[in-house]
């Protein structure tokens, strides 16, 4: 992979590099939502949540469409969940390894 390709990959990781953005992606796992549906599950103001959604949209992680006065967000590619699930599995494995080494 070229430097440019690596930079694009890094940009996706950077977009996912905030707990609020990961939470938004996880909330969208069950289907599309408007900001008004996302806000109750976040400890964030609407303007801040909208900024997070913009970051995710700019990196092609989420897409949006207008429905009346609402903007509805959805995940652009389900593959993003494979990545999040893989990272969660790595973390759980590290926790188990730490528990095992501590119990010796």
C-alpha cells in the first residue's frame, strides 16, 4: 500500500478515534436514526453530536438523507462493524491475558 493509501486508512481510524463517534456507529447498527434519536443515548449537546456525525460522514463511514426537516443517518458499509468487533475481541483477549498473568 502506498503512503496515500496508508494516510486514508489512518483518517478512518482517526474518525473512529473518539468514544462518542464509536457510540454513534454502534447506535446505527440497528438501523438509520436522526440526530434527535441519537442524542438521548449520548452525553453530548446537539451541536457537538452533529460535528461528530460530520466527521464520520466526511470519512465515508456514515451517510445521510433528508426526511422533511430531519436528517437521517445510516452506516455506509456494514464492514465497519467487523472492524469494531475485531478491535473489541483484541481488547477482551488482552484482558484475559492480563488476568491469567496476574493469577500466576
